[in-house]
């Protein structure tokens, strides 16, 4: 996954755990695609201050994911739900015990 997309997703999951200044800097940098200079003007801090805030926030977001794994779990749940959807459509067309058992197994794994 591209770094910018990953950081943006991590921000969605863990952004509220950042300081207000870090949160605003990351949001403007990754979601609004502003340059460090533009963010510097917006926040009234130096360009280096913005860069430091963004880098610290990135490290925190990655650290939160390493400890909590919410983004990884979300990906597994999304994948499992997609597979459940596929299998349920196949079952609707023609009942198949093996597919029913697979659906049950996938659904059970979502509780882990």
C-alpha cells in the first residue's frame, strides 16, 4: 500500500490520539494535499515545525497500528465479508453444504 494512503488510513483510525497540532498538520498534509509551506502559513508555525509535527505524528500512527492492529483487522474483516457475500450468492442459487460451512467458518473468524 502506498505510504500516503496508508498514513491517511491510519489517521482515520488513530487521528484522535494525536495532539491537536499534529492532527491538523497531518490532515492538511495528507488529506488536503497542502505543502509544508502552505501548512506553515495556515498554522502560524515554521515549515520545520510542520515537518517535525508530521513526522512525529506518522511515527505515532505507525506505532499505534503495531500495538493495536485496527487497520489490519479492518482489512481482514472487509475481505471476509466480501467472501461471505460471494458464498451467500452462490448458496442462494444452489444450496451447497461445503459453502455453508465455509460461510460459518469465515463468520466465526470475525469474532477473533
